[in-house]
C-alpha cells in the first residue's frame, strides 16, 4: 500500500482583472485568486500535495481536513492589525486577506497543524501572536537583483530548529521591505541577518517555523529544508 501524501494548504491573494497583465479590458472588474506556482512546486518536490485556499473559504470547514499550512508572501499587513497607524512608506494592503489568514491561524492553532511561513507569512504569524512590524526598513541592495540572487547571510542560533535544518548559516535572497519589530508570544527569533534583522522564527511549543526570505525563488527550491520539514511534520498526522 502506498503511503498517503499530506495535504498542504497554501494561502494566496486576490486581484482584479485590471491588475493582471494581459487580461481583457472587459474583465477588469472581475476578481481572480492568484497563487505563485513555486510554492506548490516546493511542496510537491518534498512529497506533499498543495491545496490552494481561496479567500472566500470558511477556514473552519477546510483547516480540519488539511495536514499542514504554508503561509505565503504578498502585500503589507494593515498596521491596524497590530495597533499602529499607517506610515508614509506603507505599501498596498489587503484587508480581506489579513482577515482570512488570521482566521486560518486561529483554526490552525485549534487543530495543531504544522505551519511554515514565508516573508509575509512570517509577518502574519508574528502579528497573530501579538507581535508588531517595522512598516519599512532600508531595502537591501538586492532589491534590484534577480529574485534568485543570494545577497546576504542569515546566521542561526546554535541548537535551534533552523540550525538543524540549514546549518550555522545560509546565504539568502532579499525581497521584503517590512520586518519584525516586537516578537509575538511563543516565538523565538533564531535567525538574524548581518544587521540583526529577524530572518527566521520558530515556536517554542508548536510545529511552526517561518523565514523572511523566499526559498521558493532560490535554485535549491526542490530540496529546501523548509518545504521538507513542513511535509515531514504534516505526514506525521496521517
């Protein structure tokens, strides 16, 4: 008998037709759910089955049917969610997505699902846990480089989950303009950049990890430890 593969939910974003290059003008007012293929490819390569989660879903109906969750990257989180006023450098926000993902995380905690977060995914995990964000940080020089360019180092704490996955350090890409300020309850910041910015967090009790960089855009995507960890931990629920 072939062992079943875990179902991994992946969050996405909603866009209207006028924001999608190549769409017909008559479709400008229509809404589309948008998902980056590389997230799914990373899950598939690690042995899981990706399940895209439309924002109109009721999390209470889908989360109990899944084995794990990948919180993906995307737009800025509305600062109102962490008790702050908008700053001039704040970019586009997606309140509907914020609301959906925070509800997803409520059900994730209830059902004790494994979670991996990437970029915005790290930030929404932190906000859900009561943390806050810097709304804008000086961009790395890499912002003008291809997304696959490894432009700075992340160093991991000895004995952390991340050091077990990646070793003592790793060179990563850099596409974010926001980062963690106050760390959310239950999390440890176990990976930092050269300027001491938080690049990796892990929960002290729950199977939840997250990174600020984008492993799905690197040439090591299909063997990246984050995807492998998520699929392995999710498989343990089967």
